[in-house]
C-alpha cells in the first residue's frame, strides 16, 4: 500500500467527492462505451529515474556531504528519494517516491526497484519542507529488512539509522555504527529532518508496470531477472 502524507490524503478525498448535476429535461441518450484500457504508462517511473540520477550526481559531488561518497562506495544498497515533501499544521506528514539499487558480489549495481517513503508527524509544528534524500544501506541485515517487508526507520531492529546533515561526518567507525545512514538536503521552514517513524514500502505496482509481470524487489535487486534501458543513465551515475 502506498503511504501518502496527510495533506495528500485530504486532497485526494476532496478530489474524489461525488459531483452532482441538475438537468431540466430527462433524456435517454445511450452513454458511449468506455475507451479501451491503455497499456501501463511508465512516464512517472522514467521521470523519477531522471530525477534520481540528478540527485545522485549532485549530492555525491557536493563537499557539504563529506561522508556520502565514502559510504556510498561501500554500501550494500542505496535508496534515492529525489523529492520528499513535508507539510505540517499541528499534525502533518511527509512522503515521496524513490528507487533502491543493490550492489552485487561483482560490485555492479542492480537495476532499480521502486519504493514509497512516508510518515506522520505529531506535536506543535507549522511549516513546510522539500528534501532530497539518499539512504546508504551498509549491512546485509538492513538490505534484507527492505526486501522482506515494509521498513519503519528507528523502530525495526533491522535498520538502526544515523541521519547526517549538511557538513556533518558519519560517526566513528564509518558505516559500522548504523545499518542505514540518511543524507538529507532540505529547503523550507524546518531545520534538519527527522526520519524516526518513517515507513519505506516496496511499490510492486510500479515495478510490474515498468518491468513486467513478476517484477518484485527480490527478482530485480538480488536475482537480477529484470533490466531496462531506461535505467542505464542512473546506473552510470552510481559510485
């Protein structure tokens, strides 16, 4: 199930409300048949891959994130979220879409699997924020947690997390103290970003629309059964 921020859920509810029309005269016109269902459109997936490539290239070369390249070159997997939106008015939420790539025994990256990320914020808070996010998964345990089920950061034993902001270095023992390190580049009224309680969920609907039937995170990331030329530029940008 795709996890959406609170404000998106409210907007969706308004957009889906029934509409009513008044007609002065009844009619018995035959309604046209619905158009044939078009093939799955993968425009959104392709746009996400382009944005993910831009995020990787920009953040890996950014001196404000001195630990990112070091961790990324040794990571078991990397999750890239080009845009995560956070909006709050007393109670709020944050969410976005991303791609996960896994490094194989040959040191080569898999094609990307699609994921959603989101959560709910409580407490007195007013503001908005747009963030680019890269998560480096440093352990097999952290990767398995992402493959096996939806993962809640800060709650699952399979993913202790360290959040690294602009100009900060990872903790001593680089890549050994946490299963996942999060690098966030944010713009907006908030300072920093909290990911505790954030849920990361596989988007198998997008996977199958993009690659075909049977495309699961395991089949894409570990078994390497699915590839797409649309992911080639992103793969070329990976460390």
